[in-house]
């Protein structure tokens, strides 16, 4: 049984006067891909931002590789080997594609082989290498945001809605890329609204509802339980395809 | 720095429009050089301010304190080395001006470091408090300057080598203005190279655009901000020293006076944009000189009018920085 690389216990996060997370608890296993699902406003993005230290947990504990990272500054969390792709993508629009990736590679110039692998998955990035990232299309920006997170090997990727607004061909490439990353011992925690994508890719699932994890377990069992999906995600049968 | 060339064209357009209004080509050349020199000095003082705003959204109304301190420190060193300033040897002149400028930059930079720690850091993310507390910092600094250097203005003669003018036919171009243009261009080139050709510059540009994401990539943006704040303060000190020699007088109010122009330039350029700041500063310098010559009574308001016109055209400034 793989160890938990990341574990959240009783995590509460407040934004201003609003209590967003009410004691979130789940694990991301070493080398696994955990899907964080839930309706809009369930607290998925807040959970990722709290893990990254972008919002402070008011209570609870976040452990990464056995170390308590609750309250650590964001750069220190990133330096432990956690990469984050926000829902907004947050690419640097005034920087070129190349500069975005060079900046993300903290330990030196990006590795050539790694870049070739990324270009194999996201060919547009090679084509627009010297173009300011602000000139890319929405899908290309998403590719860049993911590429920036994986330009160097990381232990854990936190990815917020990677397929949002993407064409099916690009989603297929992204699925391949995530599988290869997982095979290469990278763990992933992916927030996703697209259940078909989540079902294809996820090993385990944590479903959030109203700032708490309402269900966690294996993806196969969850995918087979349409009643639970209907209850937690409000999915109809048509959306399972 | 940018691929949008339209704002850059404003500089030759303004200069060309001024030529028939001024009438005399010799006066026009003199005014243009004066405007460029003034603009580049303002750019030196403003470049740090625009970057600190871009990086941390810090509205530092106390930036004028660094300008004033730079002017006073440089004046003190130059007055202490007065015999070298008045000597006929260029090298002795440089031996007086060089240390004066370096001392101005060092003291202003150190003041900037303390200012950031004591005054700015407690009010990160709180714009109203930033305005109040940094304005208070400027007032305190101004009074402290009066305590240390006295309330009277200090007269500061330029070194012998920088007095007088180059004569090109009928056109007289002050030597000091030529030097100011050269230093301003050198500072701009150094900043442009740093921002566009180094990893530090890449970090600063990314941080100006989205500091949170830079932190999520593992970089400590606050440390970067302090570095930029100190460098910007040192540049303000350099600008203050140059401004003192330009005006040939130094008063405690110089910081507040020049800070108005500095803020106009930063707003015109687009908050956080060094390229915009450069073009904005040249436009302000040229406009002030042309309007001062053509209609002295409206000279004071000309820069405000220029800012209003530019903001009507580009509400975020000439080169708005893409924010998260």
C-alpha cells in the first residue's frame, strides 16, 4: 500500500469573514492521481490554494512527505517539490513562452529532453516559443500553464481544472501527459469538473461538498456508483459518457 | 521591453509639432535638449517607483524623500570638495562629483531599506494606509533635512567642466544637459538589459505581472521587492543629485516638488512599466520646456493636461502591465 504523500487533517480556511473550508480531510498517495471533485463553490480551489499557502489554514494540519507544511510561506512549499496550476492559468502574458518556462525551471536552464517531451505533448508551445504568452489562445495558455508546472520534475502537482475550455484533442494529450507523469513517480491532485476526464485518469477521488470532503475512496468504485455521483455531484446519466 | 511602438512615436510627434510653434530652430534645439535632459532625470527618479508599485502594489508617496536626501548628500560632498569642483582639471571635477553621486545613492538606498522595513512593510496590501503613512514619512524626512542642513536653500555650483555650453553653429547646448542625457540613457539601457536579459529581470517582470504566481513557482517575491525598493531609492538619490546640479540649488522641498512630476510620469507610463516610464518622462520633459517657452503662465498645468490626454487615450497608461 503506497504511503500518503500529502495529507490534510481538519483543515479550515477562512477568507475574510467567510468560512470556506470546514475541516477538510483526505490523502494523496505517493505516485497516485487523486481527483478532487465537487460542485461549484464546494471549496476545491480554496483547498488547493490552502495547500500552496496562498491562503492560510486557520486550523488543521497539512503534511507533505511527512513534514508539516501548514503555515509555511508559499515559496518554501513550492521548493519542497509542489507545483501549482491555478484555474486562471496565471501565465505571464508579457513574457514569451520560452521565458515562462525558463522562469519555472528553478534549478537552471530547462532540460532539453524534458522540453522535447513537453513539445511532443503540446506542440504549439514549440511553434510559439518566442511569442509573448499573452498572444496565445486559451487552450495554448492552458498548455503553457501545465508545461510550466512540469518543466522540471516535481513530487506533487496541484492542478485546478486543466481541461476547462479545451478541445478534445488537447484533452487527450493532457491525459497522456498526466499518465506519463504518474508513471514517472509524480503524484497529482487534480480539481476537475469534467467527470469523464476524471474517471479516465483518477486512481482515487475526494468529493467535496460545502467545504468538507463528503466522500473519498477509489475512483473505480465511485465511477460505478451512479447514485453516489448523483447525490454528490448532481450528475445525470448523460454526463457519465 | 515592448512591441507596441505607437507611444514611442509620440516623442518625435511632440517635438515636430513644437518646431513651427517655437519658430526659431536654434531655440527649438535648445529646448528639445533641455526637455530630454529634464525628462531623463525624472526617469531616473521614477523608474524605481514604477517597479515597486508593479511588484507589490505599493503606493509610496514618500519616494520624494530619497530624491531630497540624495540631493542634500551630494551637495554636502561637493561643497566639502569645493576646491576640486572649481579646479580647471576635468579629473579633479570628476573626483568630486563621482564620490558625491555614489554617496547620494548609498545614503538614499540605505534610507530606502529602512523606509521599507519601518514604514512600508506594516501596510502591505492597504492602499489608503500606504498613502497616509508614506506621505507622513515624506513630511518627517523633509523636516529632518531642515534639522540637519538648516532651513535655507543651498546654492550648488556645477563643476568647472560642466559649466557653459557646446556651440553647434548658432545652437548653444548646455554641457550639463548633455551629460544628463547620457547618464539617463545609460541608466535606461542598464535597466532594459537587466530586465530583458537576466534572470533577475525575468523575475521582476513576472513579479510585476503576477507576484502570487512567482511565489508559487518558489521565488521569494518580498526579498525581490526589497532589492528593487533599495535600488529604486538609490536611483532616486542619483536623480536628486543630478537635479540639484541642474537647478544649482537644493532645498528641503525638492523631493515633494519633483515627486509630483515623478508620479505624473509613472501614471502616464502605466504603473509597473519601465518602458512606459521612460517615454512618459521624455514627454513630460519636452512638454514642460516647450510650454514653458511658448506660454509660461500655463507651464505648471501642462503636465497635468498631458497626463489627462494620455489617460483619455489609454486609461491604463502608455504601456499597461498585464495584471493577474
